[in-house]
C-alpha cells in the first residue's frame, strides 16, 4: 500500500522520482544492503536526478 502511494505521488508530481531497484538487492546483515546494492542505489539516484534536471 505504501509503495502504491509513493508511485502515485511520483506520477502526479513532475518534480519527484522514485528508485525501486532496492527490491532486488541482497543484504550484508539484517538492516543494510550489500556493497553492490549501495552502488546500484547511487547510480539509480543519479539517473533520477539527471532525468528531473533535464526533462
């Protein structure tokens, strides 16, 4: 339900973006993504920011 609300917000707001690739990440412990996950997350954040900055 929360993810649906987030996706709806992003659809309705041209100045918002969401990164959903975290669903595919492995964890280094109970709370933290592994290194590959954090690298991908940073790359996905950068892509989202670039897309928002260059419509």
